[in-house]
C-alpha cells in the first residue's frame, strides 16, 4: 500500500513537520546501505551507533520529517512548569556533521521489500541493504468514540510531544477556577505505562499552585496500572481530594467523548469538563503496517537482533515492536537500538556480535523531588525479550530517597539524549 504525503500528515503527525528536499543520499560507493525510518529514541540511537562504530564503512540515512525532536520523557514536567519546552528539544546537526549520517527531513511513505527500497513523500527512492523502522505509535481509529485525530486540537492527546504538549499546557492554564480536567487513559499495551499517571500527578501539581479548587477526573479502562500503589500514595499525600479515578467497574470501558460540547460520557453518565486529555489505544506507527511487518497492530520481532519475523533485512525498534517483556519506553527503544546496531553492523561488515542484553528503567515524578522508578534487565530468548530481574520503588520511602531518585532521572535524561543526538 502506498500513502501520499497528505495521508500521512492527516493520520498521524502531531508535531509540526518541516518538509524539505532530501540531503545527499547514499550514492552506492560500494558501501552497504542502512536506511533508518524515524529519528526518535530507537531510530536516532541506531543510526548514531551504526555510523559511529562502523567508522564510515556503512552508509547510514536517517529519515525523519521533523527538524526538532521533542522527547515525551520530561514532557509531563514541561506541562507542570518544571522545565521548558526548549529543554526537551533536540536537533540532528551533530548526527550529520560528526558521524556523516545523511539526515533526510521527509516522510517515508512506502517500503518495497522485494526491491529493498523506501519511497519518500518528496519523491526520492532510497535503496537499502538493511532497513530499520522506529516510527513510534499511531492511534487506533475509533478507539474512543467521538474522538479522532481531527479533534486533537480540542481534546489533545499530548502523547507525541511538541505542539500537543504546548496546547495541553495552555488549556490547563486557561481553566476556570474550580474547573475540571479529565483524562481518558488508554488500554494496554501503550507507550510509557506510567506516563498517564505521571501526567495526572504533574497536572495536579500545577493546578494546586494556580487553581487549587480544580478537580481531576481519571477515566481508566484498566483494572490496575503501573506503579499504582506509589502513585496512589503520592496523590493522597500531595493532592488529597483532588483526583478521582473511575475504573472499569464504574463504566470506564464504555466511554464516548464530545469535543464540541466538551463532555465525557462514562457508561451513560455525561460529565462536563473544561479540559479533556484523550489518550487513545495505540498501534505501531503506520509505516510499519505499510511495510507489511505488523500483525495489524504491532510488529513481531526476533529478540536477538530486533529483526522482523516477516523479513530478516528489516528491523523494528521501540514502541512499534512486539518484542516480549519490555515496556514501550524511550530507555527500552534506546537499549534495543544498540542491540540492533551491533547485529546490523555485524551482518554488513563481519564485525563481532555479542549476545543481546537489554535494560530499562522508567522514572516518574509525583511532585517536585518526589521521584519513583521501576526497572529490569532482560535477555533474548528464542521466543521473546525475557525479563531477568527487576526492582521498583517502595511506598513509604523517605524524602531523601525520593529526591535521589528524581536526580537520577535528570542524569538519565542527559545521558540518553546525548546517546541519541551527540
Ligand atoms: C508523556 C510521556 C512520558 C514518557 N516518559 C518516558 C520516560 O520517562 N522514560 C522513557 O524511557 N520513556 C518515556 N516515554 C516513552 C517514550 O517517549 C517512547 O517509548 C519512545 O520515544 C519510543 O521510541 P520510538 O523510537 O519507538 O518512537 P519515537 O521516539 O516516537 O520516534 C518515532 C519517530 O519516527 C518518526 N516517524 C514516524 N513515522 C515516520 C515516517 N513515516 N517517516 C519518517 N519518520 C517517521 C516520528 O516523527 C518520530 O520522530 C514517555 C512517553 C510519553 C507519551
């Protein structure tokens, strides 16, 4: 299936995309060619590691429509006023200048696996020996009746960072005193399992400062959620009486929204709200489907090298991949990208490949200096990426521990963004 540029922008682009003529393309100096689609947590890391470690032996082209990547990580802190949008924005200049990566600001609109080519919206066709897909997520159409991407300016998702995060923050700041914020949370599996609950915490934090009589309604179709005991303890401690969670027992699996009327219908009970953050059910970014490597939702991969189960020359990273036990996180995408980069470099240049090992930690901020985390190490088995061992913050921890956990997350942010873009 081929999509044109308008289709792509209409269906998925939450961040403003700047389209331009491609930069210099791989011109077949006899070098093997890798094309990476998506310059986020998985794609930027994979491109950087392949180019850096192959020392020019592999031509690497990175296709990404946006000139600036806004990390979703720390975007909730931006909404809370605890960081600036500029602090979560990153550009691709160093990847091009220092590692010789061909950074092409355009949309990939088609993949022909038979001829091993990628077509771009601007008309270019890129040949590849290995293709890496890390396109992140798109939303399942009709997942929340009444909501569509066309309604994202009324009821933002802010689940791709950038203009959506700015919009949600502006709407929260414009709420009337004593007004009501609602979130419609997604079903599993979705990007960043603690993300909605960190957002609830950060919205509560900012409202406590600016609008202390405001209320927060969390409509959640899941029985349980990530770090639930930690979040609920924190909400009671910092924001007592402010947050109401409606779970599946009270109709949260039967939710409709009306963006014009600004209402949420929970199993027949219609609630008027001032801001409504709808985070719909998710699936792999559309280009993975176009490439024919998904099961309709996610792209099954082999854990040892993140290669697609449909094609050994296509690798899928990050949120789009169906890999096993790892959560869909930036840390996980970065970890998978390094495994994939080593395997791709090994296949194309005969360099040594070590057994795959993966790690992940998801930090969340409940209130300033009150950070919690959950994490694990993983290995590749024949079936999946399998969890080896894990850890999680405990309820009742002292303030010094929580502050140290938050500071750890700040160090992690500096480290992972350098690992992607520097
Ligand atoms: C609110 C929130 C908080 C989060 N907090 C954390 C956290 O604290 N820690 C953590 O580890 N993770 C966190 N995450 C999750 C993390 O952001 C994602 O899991 C991670 O970014 C996934 O990486 P990815 O490479 O799969 O996708 P992305 O990083 O989203 O990158 C995908 C890229 O592909 C591009 N793209 C898509 N389609 C095409 C196409 N057709 N052609 C060219 N390019 C294309 C997009 O423009 C995008 O830049 C959070 C997420 C959210 C929403």
